[in-house]
């Protein structure tokens, strides 16, 4: 069984006291690699530094929540960050009309700029979309590079559109949420195994199917095993097949070599 957690916010304050332990626990649970999400310029710098410390990968970009902080030659800055060997994707970028932490027009501008930058650098896109499918689609149609729509929680129509564009779909512990994960659970088997990726979005989205319930509400990368197990059940496939498919997909998307299993 091989795991690649494609969404970890390791720079979060919530991991300030025990980052090395968190990574160690994840590695003991079989998580061989992780993508550390960069959500603004400073955060991308931190993600890259942590990726080097722990021999992991990172993204560099500006999250829609942080679009309002984008100024000056932010694309040049992202491009220079993206030249670092640890950076395997441009993002997290996209649109979030659910919380509207940045003005929508600014979100669209900063997202479109990052799509154009990914094209120019020939790097995959690491994308976020919440309650903004139509505007998101209009911008992402310009992408000439592969990408992942991370933490997918939208409708079947949105899923179909993203698959048609050849994007990978990132599945989080949302799948394990008996209250709000219903639609996602129904849609999951429509995601072809060769487009599936798993992520914890740690420290957020602790899977609700962990038994016994952990004392801490903080999600850690090691918990990805619960998301994958839930997905395998919904596909009606062996866990190993689903885990390994997603593991190989992550390597393909991020242009990484799969190391021999030891
Ligand atoms: Zn996100």
C-alpha cells in the first residue's frame, strides 16, 4: 500500500510545536510523499523550506482567500519560487465565492494570471473552487497544462466538466463526513481511478470515520488512510488498488519518478 498526501498545510501554526513528529508519524503509516500547499507568497516560501527539510514537495501560488494580498510583480515572484526543485505545481489558486475573503474580481484576476503563468512555466495547476464553478470554468479553460481540482465538493455537473478538461480530482476527509459528504460519496465512483488523488488538507478536515475518535480535532497526514479506505469501500475495490492508483497518479501529475517499493 502506497500513499501520497497531495494536500498538507504544514506551515500552519497548528503544527508549530511538533512538525517533525507529524511527518514521522505519517511516514510510519506509509505516507511516502506529501505536497505542502503554499497559499500566498510568504506561505509558499515556508512550504518550500519545509519541503526541503523533510524531503517532500510543495506548491507555490496565491489562494483565492489571499488574492487581495497579491501586488506588484506577484507572477514574477511565483515564477522565481517555482524554479525551486521542490515546487511541483502552481497554486493553490482558484476561486472561492463561499467565503469571499477577497473581492471576486480580484480573485478572478489573480487566478487567471496564475493559469497563464502555469502555461508559461509548463507546470501543473493546484486548484481550489468553492461555489464558483461557472467563473472557474471560464478561466480554467485557458489552461494548457494538467492540474488537480483539490478538495472537490461540488456537483456532478462540475465533476463532469473537470474530467472533460482532463483534470485530476482531489478527495479529502469530506468523503468521510456523514452529514455533508453525501453528494461526494455518490459521485466518487464516477471518478476514473486514473484521475483520483487523495489529500488530508491537514490540519483541517479530520475524517469523521476514525474509530476511536482521536482526542485532537487536528487532522494529520497519517489520517489519509481513513479517506482511502472509505473511497475503496465506495468503489467496491480493494484498498490497495485504490491507494496505489492514486499514488501513481500523483507521480504522473507532478512529474515525479516512482521509487522502488522497499
Ligand atoms: Zn483549497
